[in-house]
């Protein structure tokens, strides 16, 4: 357990309990309350070490967070619906599986979901076009493309 304004402490926890927590919709962005010698601390899992063969959880780094201090993390970028352009034969190009966000720990979304149904051929979605909850910001520049509906390449 470590972080800003926090003394580094070695702790142990049940791997089964931790895996259960991390399998939820927030995954590694799950804010966890740790009880360290009777002192309650908020943390997120910063790093995991897993056995490559058995997939057994070997080590976890817990990073101290505060409800008053924003964190930077990544969240899944998902789409819903079927784009109008795709229905007409175009291809949808989603450029990122995850997006970096900055928000207070309690405001970090489990995913950023974009409704692509109204998007027609030639549509481009940039960071500035994403609908985000209040207090959540994608750290990429506002003009960066995240998704496009484009004509399929013809094979010769």
C-alpha cells in the first residue's frame, strides 16, 4: 500500500476476495476500503502480478486515493447500437478499446459508452463529442478521433 502523503506499508489480503472485487464492472478502478491496523484507507489496485501458467494472483499493489484528489486511469470505451452507415455497408473503425480519464475516484465511470446508431458514412467522433458524466474528463486532446464510419476498402 503506497501513495502520496502515505507511508508505504506491506499488507496481505485474501486473493479470492480481491479477485472477486476486481471481477466487478469497475475492475481495477474499483475503490477499495482497506483496514490497516484499524485505520481505514481508500485505495485502487495499481498493479497485479499473476502466475503465467496457473493464473494464480501472486501480488497486488494498492495505491492510496482520496475522495478530494482526482486520479488518472483508463476505462473501457464501448459502443452500443448499429451505426446507420454500417447498415448501408460501411465499416466502423473504433480506434481505442480504452480511454484515459481523470476524475475523482468516486466519479470514475465503469465504461464510456457511445451510441453509434445515428452515425452515417463519413461520421467522425472526437474526444470533444463524447458525452461524459460531470467531473470526468478524457485526457486525450479534444480533437483526437476515437471512432469513424468509413467506406470499406474494395479488394482488387
